[in-house]
C-alpha cells in the first residue's frame, strides 16, 4: 500500500470566501517502510474578498519510517481583490529521517493592484542533499515549477524563498529558453533559486531610501545560465554560485557571511 496524495480543492465565487475552519489537502503519511509520504494536493481560491482566521494546507505527508522519504508540498493559488485573511497557509514538504520532501508553492495574486507574489517555504523541515542539480529525474527535496509547454518567461512582483527551500524551473521542452522577471525579494537567507542552462533571471530590485538592496536568498547559476543583478547589491548571509554569466551589477558588497563563488 502507498500513501495517497492530497487531491484537488477549488473554491470560486464572485463575492467573498471566508475560512475560519480547516481546508485540508495534505498528503497521507507513509504507511510502511517501502513507501514515502504522499504529495500535497492543490487548492485554488478565487474571490473578490478573502477573509477569515482558519487554516489552509496542502503539505506533503511525513516519511514515518527510516527508509521513507517525505512527500513534496502541493500547490496553493489564491486570487482576490481584498484580503483580510489572518490565518495560516501551509504548503510544506513532509518530514523524514532520510530525505524531506520539497516545499510546495503559494501563489498570491491581488487582482486590484495586480501584485503577484510567489512564496516557497519549507519551514526548516529539511533541505536537498546538495545545492547542485545533477539528475533532474531523480532529484529530491527541491521545489520545481513546471510551466505550460513553450512558456518563455514568468514574472513576479515578489519572490519569497525561506525555510531551507530551493526553487527551480523545469521547462517543456527540456532546456528550452526561459526567463525569470523578479521585482522584489523576501526570505530568511536559507533558500536558493536555481538558474539552469538556457535560463535567465532578471532582478529589478530598486534601492530603498538610498540603501543597497540585499539578496535574501542564494542563487546557483549553471553553465549557459544568466543572472542580471541590480546596479547595487549586498551579498551577506547567502551565497551566489555561478558557472554561467553575471551582469548588471556596478556596486556589490560581500559581507562577512556572504559568499560569491565562481566556477
């Protein structure tokens, strides 16, 4: 027997959605040592007003046995014009003594301001065994975005990576050109974004009151990958690993806890 995934939940209304209880699409915990935790499901919420103080979750199931891996976190997408929701939204990977599941993704879209936010948070449950992707088909513990075939770019007003999460994109066809457009960043300096072959990441972070903006998650740039940084940047508490190309930066400050690694 194998643990089952979280399934699909969709709540759509032209007026308001209020969640004071539990909306649950968690994956099942591992049932035996031969299986891992089930993957988190997907939750879509579309409304004019999004409110409440409940819990929304689509986390992966735990690997309860030594040989069992945790299930990957699911996907939650919430679109609204007015948000007063103050509850919890969890899309974590499943815990494991072997390999924890990768975080899921939370996409928040304020349709009134057209502000698009991507949050990837694994709650410090675990991280991949390595900071390098060497075998996509057997990769574990990372968060993979899988855009529609032939998608050439994705744009976010803010990307938040935290809780030891690592984020990457798998294009269709494989290794086809792709570009990240990122306007703002949040994080706790424990996460990493991967810019793989034929991918570009364009960061348009602006100076805040004359201060140099800080990159709050690491970046791993692979051969034939390209990272365009803002003119001014502080690298502290994170690492930038590059075997590809860097451009855009004019003033980069590497703090005591920062690392800039050229391969």
